[in-house]
């Protein structure tokens, strides 16, 4: 434990993230700033808790860039994946209406965790979304890195976020296009960890934010 650290004590179970790609990865241990850590979610295994820092923060910070009001509509591509699963659950938790795009086998699960609509990968994405939401959704989180096909589902002057740097499409039709690269945030991570604890999810939902582990 470093000098001056008061938030944690030796032996505490924590989760954290290192966002410095210029540093080498330690073989047996890694040193992190206290501001990059949060208490580990109670009631979860180490494997389950380990999904929260990278995947959960990436999804949460991508959603922050959308800045939608309650009731806003958002498309999530790759909705059953590591980041997409978090994005669906967190978007629904914020009161947004979610269109999930994934394999047909994942529809039941995604509806349980908050997706109002579902579009299978076999359909033409933009046309299928616009049939559900006339004019297009307010925003999209492109976790599957589909680019223009996903952009086509967004209304004019909407918002589009790619979670892979360098993969964002051309900002057509006045759409604001952004890229999200995760950054450490201990406070946000602590909020996610609290939500992930059993008993803190909406009635009828499975344990939230663990879709990659189902």
C-alpha cells in the first residue's frame, strides 16, 4: 500500500484498470494508482468481478458521450459481447430505450437485461432499426465495429460512438461521431461495482453487468 493511501487497506479485495499502454505488464503483480481502484463487488467470483473494470467502464464511458435524455433511443451493436452486454444493461438502467443487435440465440437474454427491441445479425441493420424506430435511433454504440451500416440506423444529427480507436465512420448527415478509449475512473468503477452486487439489480433481471459470464 502506497504512502498516503487511505481509501484501501492491506488485504482489501479490489478491482482496477491500468490504461497506460506505454507501460510493460508485470508478470506477478501490477502497481496501480488508488484512483484507478474500487472495492470488489461483494457476492461475485473473481472471474465475474474481473469483467467490470475494462468492459463495464468502456461501456459506461461510451454511453456518457451520448448524453441522451430519459426515453432516448440507442442502438447497441455486438449487444451480447463483452462491452455490448454492459452497454445494453447500463443504457436501460439510465432509462433509455435500447435496440440490441446480436445473434438470434441471444435475443431472450438481451430482452431480459433491458433491450426493448432486437435485430438479428441476418437482417439489414439500418432498415430493420428504422422499421422499429421511424427516422432512426437517437444514438448508437458500435461495439461490433460495423461502421456505416450502424451509422445508417441513426437519425440525422444524432450521436454515434465507436469503441475501437480508428474505426469510426465518416460523420454523415450531421451525425456527431466519436471514439471511446477507456480511461481509469475509480469513482465510476465503484458505482459499477455496487450495481453488480447481487440484490442491486431491477426486479426480474439476472445479476447485472455480467453478460460475458452467463
